[in-house]
């Protein structure tokens, strides 16, 4: 009987350890707003960047306008 109780206690300990998982500190967690994930800085999350500005040139040849954006 003592061995069954010890085996049951070991099984319950193992099951409790498998059900509790820490949160991951990756980009998805940072984007969701987890503050203590290790990715929050002074200006917000480190993975969030402002979009890069586009440079466009417009060239007229005769009556045709051609715009190229980089």
C-alpha cells in the first residue's frame, strides 16, 4: 500500500509540473503586451518599429507621368 501511495504522489507531482508552463518571451508575446517578457523598452516593445518612409520620384515625359517609389 505504501508503494501505491508513493507512486500516486509521484504521478500527481509529474502531472502538476507538466500543466504549469512559463510564458515565452518571443515576439508574439511582446506584441500581445506582456510587460515583463523582457522585450519592453522606453519607446515601447522592441519588436515594434515604425514603417520606413518611402521615397518617390515623379518624371514627366511628354504628357505621361511616371512615378517610381523605392
